[in-house]
């Protein structure tokens, strides 16, 4: 018999456990998020069974994702992302997505899964969790490195493509699956993607043009804030802009974090001013890293359970294929793009975490009745395992690349 504790008691247990185990892993020179996920596993249904993944915890977790993505977006330069997404770098994005996607399709076919279930298995294997990748790179101090920027740009590409496909699949499920219906749904989804890109491009070039006028926005912000009597008005104005972008993104059928990430990335120091940007970063960072992000990662651990899984062979196959296909896709794409083998393997490792994005897609499919509880549980475990192990693999990979770099400079 499960006893549901009061909401704030759940928050207390999750936060204390997450910070405690996060601190342990920090002291072991490992990313804190590993300890935070393990904390969720320990207090959740898998072990102590005192905290469960309720709708309230889900909402708090989504706020954590929201702030974490915003914080990372503020630290990323748009110009660097654009550079890393051009030319041969696009090959990395394509192979890192489609190699795992078709590998997932093959798994579904070999195990005799339904067509729609097979598509969702492939989609969950193909995706890279943008928020998780950002947090891992932040913990390792590699977010603004050249490899870190490439990992983020590929993760953005993979998430946008995956969420576009998700929209198509959900719309297809409501049709008679005729060729005409499929073509119409695909065309509408593609149109939405072009609209999103157009809005983003317009915003970017408008902000870039305004930023050329030195201190133009900063001075007007100061005048506006001096007229407003409410406290923390700068913080509120910033979030109005971010929420507007997130709302537009959701209206177009994409996940809100894509809009939040791009919105915060657009608001650079040259646009807001150094002092304003630091104020926003400090306030967002305190709330995200001190409270909401640990709850988010602990909530991933709450989802970890073997109870509903009977086909162990399918579980093992999905987990192994998810690792192998993503690393191989990232590696092959990186090698074709001209990166050396050690950097290429780091790219493969960095794209391997599924985390929240995979959980979001699996949850949507499950609630829509498109996958069974067993498949849902398998996909949850795959997401948790890849999220836990990716920081360890990335840390090892970065050490290898740094060692090689130091040897070449001697």
C-alpha cells in the first residue's frame, strides 16, 4: 500500500536527498546530477518507496528544466552556435539522429512491435536531451568549449527534428493512414517548422541590428525600470520575453524548452548590458541550481522501476542499441566532418544522454495509448541509464582529448 505524503514533505525529502548525494558526487569530482538522479532512485519506488512521481512534482520539474535551459542559453553565444552548425558540422547532426532512429526501427521490427510503437521506440532512441547535455557540460566546465558548442548545436538539431516528427506521428494517429492524409499532415508540420525558423531568424537579426547601437537597450531599460515601482521588474521583463518565445514554440507544436533556450540565447550582453545580464544570471542561477534543477534530476530517478517489465530481452536490446547507435552515429558524423577520432568519440558520448526529452516523448505516447506500459517503462529505464552514464563517459573522453593536446604541445 502506497501512502502519499503531503506535497511539501515530498519536496523536502527530494531536495535534501538530491543535495546530499549531489554533494557527495561533487566531492568525488563527478557531476552533481548523477548524485541527484541516484537520490531519486533511492527515495522513489525502486528502493524506499516514500516519494512518487506526482503531477505536482512533474510541474516543479518542468520549472527546473525551464530555468536550467534559460541559464545555459544566457551563457552560449549565438555566433558560436551558428559557426558550429554550418558546413560539415551538419553531417554530425544528421548521422547522430538518423543512425539511432533507424536502429530503433530495426529493434521494433525484430521484436514484432506494432508500427506506431516501433516509430516511438526509434524516436526515443534517436533524441538527445538538450537540458541534460547542457547540465553535464556545465558541471564539467565544458559548455563553452568548441566540442561543447558542437554537442549543444547537434542536440538542438536532434530535438527540433524529433519534436517535429512527434507532431507528425500524433497527427497521423488521428487519420486513416492513407497516403493523402500522411502527405497533408507532413506538409503542415513542415510549414510549422519553417514558421519557427522564420520567427527565430527575424528576432536574431532585429536584436543584432539594435545591439549595434551602443547601450541603446541598456539605457532605455534603465529609464523604464526607474518608472516601475514593482520589485525585480528586470527579472519579470526578461521572463515575459522568454515565456513569449516558449508560448509561440508550444503553439507551433514544439516543446517549450526549445523556445526558452533560443529566447535566452538571443539576449546577449551586447543587447542587455553587462550589469543587467549579471543580475538576471544571478537570480536565475540561484533558483535553478539551488532548488528546481536538483528536484528535476531527482524526479528522473523516481521513474526508475522494473516492476512492469517482462521482456528482459527487449529491455537489454533497447539499452544496448541506444548506446551503440548514438555513439556510432555521433562518431561517424564527426569523422566525416573532419574531427579527429578522440574528439569524435567525445561527440558520440556527449549526445548519448536522453533524460527529459526522451521521457517527455515516451510520456506523451503512453498517455495517447500509442505504447504499452511495458514499453514505456523500458524507455524510462533507457533514458535514466544513458543520463547517469553519459557524464562518466564524457569526463573520460575529455581527459583523453586533453592528454593528447598536452602531448602535442610539448
